[in-house]
C-alpha cells in the first residue's frame, strides 16, 4: 500500500502539513517496508485555483492508494474518490507519527470533505 502524507519538508521526520492541495511536499510511504520518497507539490501550491484537484490527480498518477490529511476540500475529495484513493483524516506532529497513528487505526476514514470549497 502506498500512502501519501502532506509534509512541510522533504523527509519522513518532517512536520506534518495541515493543508492538502497547497502542501509544499508529499511523502509517499510504502506501508509494509516503510520505504519513502518525497514529491514536490510546488506547482500546485501556487495554483490560482484547482490546487486540490491537481494535487489529487498527481497522487493518482503516482499510484497512491491512501491519503492521510487533516483537511480535504470537496473537489479534491471527489477526485481522490474517483481515482479509488482512500482518505483518512487526522493530524500529527510529524509525517512519521502520522504514519504510525494511521497504522494503529487511530485515523478514521473520511466519508466527505471537511472544509468548504474555496472557489464557488
């Protein structure tokens, strides 16, 4: 299973980022081996609109199965769901801690977006 976690830095010990579409980095972790790789999200971070949708599509292109995030807007949520990506809501101090809490079953699977759309 490949898990994407928004991060403020480029490694697994980086602080967990509260934002989804406008995070600077995603750490993509193999849940079994705990091998990870950082992916820049700079392009979407600066998007005038559609950052969540574009970020969700990028994660789908990376064959991510699961996203852990504190916040996901409705358009990003729909895009992730359409790609078959599961979304779990929660927060942590670091990416590594978020992964551990997820693996302990402490983050619920989201049934809907938890923030409003920024563009109507």
